[in-house]
C-alpha cells in the first residue's frame, strides 16, 4: 500500500453558516503550520488537515465572538475523518497508523 | 459558582460497574444477547468512549437539533417546494422513507439491547443515548412524510413498507435482523455502530444531504444531516469495543464481524444510494457520482479509521472495487424494469445529457448498460411500453436477497462468468450473486438456511396466483401503489401519445 498523508478533521453540516465559518477559522488558528483543506459540498463541509487536527474551545470562542462549550458543536458535527478525542478544552481528530 | 471541569467527574458518574454475586455472568449476560467472545468481565470495564457527553448536554443538544429540523419543516411544509421538485428527486425521497424510517425504530431496539447487555457501564450509557437517538430518527422520518401525505400519498410507505413483504423490504429486513434485531450486543457494536453507522450511513445521510441542498429540498437535507450528527456520536461505540477485543487477542473476531457486515451493507447501499445518486438526482444537482462518494466516505475515511485499530481491508476488497463499477447500474436497470414492484415511481435517468455524464463517470457505460436502455427507449418510441415491463421474475440471491445480476456484470466485461454461485446445504440448493454473499451464508448456514427469498416463496406456493399480479398483491402493492415511470417516458424522446398515461 502506498503511503500518503491521511487527512483528518470534522465534517460539518451546511446548516449553520456562522458555526461552520468559525470552525474553519479556529482550526486554521489551532493548526498554524499546515494547510487546512476546506471542501464545501453545500450540504456538508469537510475541514481537514494532515494527520492531526486540533480544535480548541478558546479559538472557537474567539472566532465565534461568544462563549461556547465544545459539546455544543455536536448539532452541526455530521461526521469526521480519523478518530476523535473530546476533552474539556479541545477536540483532536487524529490517526496513528502511518501505512 | 466555580464548576468542576467535566473530565474530573465524568468517569465517576458514568462507571456503575459491579461484580455479580447472586447470579452468574451468563445469567446476567446470556451469550445470545451479549457474546463476550471469551473476554473476562473485568477486561470489559476498560471500555472508554472517545466521544463523551453527559445527560444534560445530550438533552440540551437534542432539543436544539429537533427545534432546527421541525422549524425548517414547519416553514417549508406550507410552501409548494415538494410539488416543484424533479420526479427523480421525489422518487429518491420516497424510496428513502420506506427503506429507512421503521428500520430506525428497529435500530432503537438494537441500541436498547446494548444499553442493557453492553458489558461496561460506560457502554450502556452511550447506548442509552443511542436508543433515544434512534427513536428520534424513527419519529422524524415517520412524522415528516406523514404530515405531507396530502401532497404525496406514496409517503404512506414510510410507515407501511416494513409491514409488507415487498422484495426490497424483505432484503432490508434480512440484513437488519442479522445486524441488530437478532444480534448480540458485542457483535452489534462492531456490525451496527461501527461498520454500518461509521461507514455506510454517511453515503445516504450526508452524500444525499449534499445533493438535497442542490436540488432545493432543504427540508430533507436538514433532516438527514441532523440525523447523521447523532450517528457520528453513537457510532463511537465501535472503537472501544474493538479495542477491548484486540487487547484480549481477539482482533480476528472483530475483523470477522466487520468483514461479514461490510459486504452486506455494501449491497444495500449499492441498491438504495446507487440509483438515488446516479440516476434519480437531477443531473444539474449531482455533487459526485455514487462511486466518488464511496471513494470519499468508505475507501478513504472509513478504511483509515478501521485500519487505525489494527484491522485490515476485508479479503474481498478486489471484488468490492470491481462491483463499484457496475452493480448499482444493474440494480437500477432491474428496479426500473420491475417498477410495478416498488412503492416509488422510478425514473430512467438516461436522457442524452445523463448518458454523457454516466459515460464520463463510468467509462464504458454506453457500450454496456446503455444498450439495454437503447432497446427500452426504442420499444417506448414504437408505442410498446409494455415491452419494458416484466412478465417473469429475476433470480434472487439467498444472502443479500437482491436480484442476481452476474449476467449483466459479465456482459459489461467485469466478471469472468455470468453464472451465479451455488451452495448445497441440507439437501437444498442456494443461489448467490457473488463470492462474498456465498461466504456470508457459509459462515452461518444454520442462521440463514431457513429463510425463503421472495422467489423461494413463489416456487413454494406461498404466492398465489404465481404470476406478477399475484406477487404484487403478496408484496402489499395495490394497483394504485405500484411504481410507474416517474417522467411518463420523457427520457425516451418523442413517443406516441397513446404511450403516455392519461
């Protein structure tokens, strides 16, 4: 099997434009050294980075301009690439296997 | 008032595990309902969900989700959006509700089994949310078509379908009984929540949501993508279950459960999502082909996930890649030809522009599948639409319960033989559409051997009279309910007026 960079990150519903935009902005802030890929299909928006994708509550609140608990993204989180780990202050999407 | 971070109290409130003393483990967790696969009771307590949520957070989120879906529905229900949608899109939506709505309630029964027989408190907690999720999905997907009945009588099948012996429903029931209604909690965590929900539901609930927004069906797009946000959470019961099995040296058990259900799920989605995306969705609204969605959600996203747990691609991977080129084209052709046997009005979806698109997405389509449509189109233009309708029955696979399409796969150059696969078991001959379907049966012949396919029922005398009208009646389809060409043969070009329905 060829090794290629696996992209990970959230797949967001296209129903809440402000949250989707804020998540894109926050993920760009939280993953400064990589290109954030945004694939907008209308009904869903795939936001991914190579290998590991971090989203912090602080960046999301900054981008959104209001306070928010991370679990409140769920109504717009329709899926994700990679595995997902949810903490109090951050969410990480990641994959460990390299081949 | 300062609040403790959730992580500092979450495990304490969740982990109500205890040692049994009054009864045995098998009495509390009968293997038929919860197969431990030999993993000791305490090892299951390491089960830890990656996607954590508390009850109060759950209720808050779900109330918001429902408010969103119902408010969109409330606004749009007063509009004429439904009447203005293309016939193909309407067919896709009507097919969806019949195939999915009541199955959601059944999935709720499956989740409830895990909420009781899951082998760790954390798991039972997640499955309790899953039970509520699936109940919500059943309610939404029966309510929304129900309140639109005045506009579309065929929405009756959202509730009716699973109470009939319509052939597609027999296939869906055969699959879902295996996957959750008759499955044990541990197998279900891998087969329902991981294989089916982490993998395949994305195709129908997100892929179709993208198409819905482009087709202007915001009601349906909001609904199915909202449902998928529940799935994304409760599907996470798979990962910790695989981890516990793998740590106990039982990765082969997880791999086997995945392999068996992955193929079965593929067949159902090749039918339902295949024709919905590549033929029913109006050309200008298509975001991707079915094969491209499979590549995105299954061949990349899902494969990456399960390989990360140490599992590997199923042994029949090459067959899957092969079938992705042709199987759903054959299914669509069959559904169109046998259209009186379905509860929606299939569209052909093969006008000149559509054929160009199909040829681009599936090189060789015109020279293979296109030829059948050439003949049907000619028959319609010659004033003989009856020649595009069935007088006999197809052969049905004794595993997936869908028509055996090996001759079409052979004619299109994808198979080496047009013959089906055959197995003799306890003096009976069983027929299969593919090597993996035969393998699924052979892994558990005692489970499947007693089931009669729709064709077995015809040959056994269950269906009387044993002809097309008798079969339609057996399938619960009154003459008014039987599917007809959704565009009144517009796809075939200029046709004699007598061909058109009144």
